[in-house]
């Protein structure tokens, strides 16, 4: 006889979460392939300066593109809730605002980058011969920012509509176009760093065109025409939209600051430890691809059910996505721990770096295990549009846990690399604790359906 617990477990929407998560995982993995393809081609067909210029330029581009990445989750939350409520007009308004914001930000950056990029590269390059190449690479890539932002908005719509296959198709096509053009521009024509930049520029615009074509088909003829018409309702809703997006930018800024500290403080403990920390961070990013898939599923499902006003279905969706996400975290922790030596053999053959990475490999295993709950809760709170709760959680985690755990040992001269990583792990645990407490509070007070940010 089936037990009540087993019956409740089998009633959860596991299949729906899996259908959303698996394409999302694949598309997340496809994104970094663009940078890897650039690096591989330059490593074989260009100079050291070209390779260094792309590495430096890519860091500038990544920082700029990251600053506007809020457009994807913000659109998912708004569109998902509107679709759940059956409000097609609201879907159109949200898309119009998001596209207007994307084009404004993209064109503003193109105008500003001719002054901003040279200044940033001068600071980062420290007179390196790769500096001019990095500036050229960044300026060319900057011309594709509007395309990238339009694609992010379109991805946000499709994820909110529970279709993660379109983002996967666009991401893989973009990577394929970039790979082909890299072979031509870098390997065939010998254009070096600028060739890699032009290859990615073309690929980004091709990706945007594909994404918009999918959107036109998804909206239908009337929906597509409505998207380009002026609606009087567009006069309102901008303040709450900017408030939500501003909270997302600030929250992600705090997280990136913590990651930057982890990546840079390792230099205090020697070059071998610094390199080992870079390997550990790459393992963290690799883990995040799998965890982000189910976080995306939680985001899309939460938005839809809250839009419908179905709180019990919302909790079931959260349970299904979170159980899978945490299970993946446990599985990754076990695999990373057991496969330490084979993985490190692939990643480095430098003896000192290898020894340091082996010494701190416990971090690679603990990161997915301890971070999975915070990833899942991030997805939930993104989906329901509670960006200020996410900012509050990150502020507490960074300001009251991460920073004090580093500052006090540093002042006492007792800061170690192990303690640096414990501070980062504790920050991620606190993110889960604070968002978990907020989830429980909203559930107890039955206020999940209270008006969230930017729902108009």
C-alpha cells in the first residue's frame, strides 16, 4: 500500500521540472563554449599577445554584459506571472518595456564604450603589449551588446512560457556559428584577436535574429504586431520595473564582489595557491551549470503558479525542482570527491599547482553540496519577483558573514586560504538560511499572493 509520504512525493510535478531543467542545463553549458572556442583557436593559430588580449578583453566584456544580465530573469518573472494569470495584454507590455530597456542600454553602451573601454583596459593591462588588442576586442564585442540584450529578453519570455528548448536551440546555434567563423577568421585569415571578436559579433547578431524569429512564431501574427504598437498602459509600470531590476543588479554585484575577493586574495598565499583557487572556481562554475538548470525550472514554475494564484501548486513545484536540484548537488559532491585525481590530471600538470589543488579539493566537493539550496531558493524568489528579498539575503550573507570572517582573521594576521574558502561556503549557507526563513515567513503569513514588484 502506498504511504501518504510516497503519495505526496509521486504527486509532485517531477516530469515538468525535468522537461524545463534539462534543456536549460544544456543551454547554460553552451554559453561558455563561445569563450572556449575563441581561446582554443587563438591558442593554435595566433600569438601570445592575441591570446592575452582576448583574455583581458573578455573580462571587460563579461563585466559589462553581466551588469545587464538582469533582463533575463526579470522578464521571466514578469511574463511567467502574466501568463499564469492569463493576461496576454500584460505579457505584451512586459515585453515592450524589456525590449525598450534592452535597446536603450545597448545603444548607450555603444556610445560610451569609445571612452570607457580604453580607460578600463589601461587600468587592467598595466602597459602590457596585449593592451591595444584587448581594447580592439572589447570595442568590437561591445557593438553586439544590443543583440545580446535582445536575446536575453527573448530567452526570458520563453522560459517564463515554460519553453527552454528555444534558448537551447539559439545558444547552440550561436556557438556553432562562432566556431565556424573562428576557424575562418582566426585560422584561415589570420586576424588574431580582432578576428575572434568579429566572429563572436556576427554570432551574437545571428543569435538575436534567431531568437526574435522564434518569438514572432511563438506570439503569432497578431501578438507580434501588438508588440510593436504603442499602448497607453506603457506610461506606467516603469518605476516598479526599475526597482526590481535595480535590486537584482545590486544583489548580483555583491555576489560578484565576493567571487572577485576569492579569486584575488589567493595571491597572498603564493602563485600556486592562486592558480589552485582558479581551478576550484572553475569547478564551482561547472557545478553551477547543472544546478542552474533546476533553479531555472523552479523560477519558471513558481512564476506560473503564483500568476495563477495557486499557492498549493506553487509549493509542489518548488518541492519538485528543489529536490532534484539538491540531489544533483549531492551527486556532484560525490563525483568531484571520488574523481579528484583524474580531474586534476586533466586540469593541470604543474606540480606545485597540482599539490595545492589536491590540498584544497574538499572545497570543490562541498561547494555544490552546500550551495544547492541557495541556488534553488534564488530561482523561486526570482520567479515570484521578490528581488528585494534576494538583495536583503545577499546583503546579510556578505556583510554579516563573509566580510567579518575575512576581516577579523586578516587583522589578526591569521587569514589562510582554507579560511577564505570557509567564509565563502558560510556565505552560501547563510543565503539559503535567510531565503529559507523568508519562504517560511511568507508561507506562514499566507502572503505569497501579495502584490510583488513590477507586476503591472
